[in-house]
C-alpha cells in the first residue's frame, strides 16, 4: 500500500503544543529587536 502526502496535509495540520507556545510567545513579545543587516542578526544569534 502506497502512502501519499499532499501539501495541503502539511499546510493545514494542527500545530503541536510546543509550536503553539512558540507562536504565542512571538506574538506577545515585549522586547522586539530589529536588525539592520543579516550580519548583525547572525552575530546576535551566535551569542
């Protein structure tokens, strides 16, 4: 039996609890930091 996965199955699947928590954290973030360049973003991520 062959299993077929459609893109819509991936796009419209219900996110798990960890993903829901991360989305909520991003939506309610008090400290929004912006980066002028990709280099400054990467330097901040490497800390």
